[in-house]
């Protein structure tokens, strides 16, 4: 399989999103904090970076996730602003940038939450979510 060449930090994606820093990485991609150059807005950009060109089933799942999240209307679900693809077979999704630590890290460093605001440390799939939620994909704020 061909290695994917990911854009370096500072790259301007789709002529609007400047990649500032890496937030996280998983089996199929990387999430960056980015800046929308025209609007002056901080966003998160998720890159689907599968070696070689992503199989249609993987791209379909990525796009299904974006469409499902767009339909969810809740203060507990990030908003998706944009989706697209770049030369070289890299697909991207632009969404809200959340600040805080992920739930997995919070549980590893502080153990079980004993908060007066239990929603700080809880994360369950939203109704209509396309897949189960993993602790590493939740943010504790």
C-alpha cells in the first residue's frame, strides 16, 4: 500500500483552513486544530488518511458520519461545517473545536468522576449517532 502524505502544519487546506496543531490521531486519520482564514474562526479538521486511495466503503462511512452529525441538533454534539476531499485521496471534515481533555485521559489521571455536574464526565452516544462512542473521542470540559 502507498503511504499517505499528510499536509504539514501551517498548510492552508481548501484555500481556507490553516492547520495549527495536531489534536489527536487514530487508525484512519488525524484531527487538527485549525483556523478559518476568512472568518477568523477556530475549528477542528479531521483528515481521513488511509494509505493509498480510501476504499469507497471507508469514504462512504466517513460521509455518512458527517451527514448524521449534521442532522443532530444538541449542545452536546459538535457541529459540522464543511466536508470535502483533497488531491491525493485525503478527505476532510470541519467541525467545532472543543477545548478540554479527552475523557480517557481524565479517567486515567483523575479516576472516576465525582463531579456535581455529572455531564462533565459522561459521554454516551447521542440519539441517531452512527456508532458507539469511545472514551477517547469524548471531551471533558
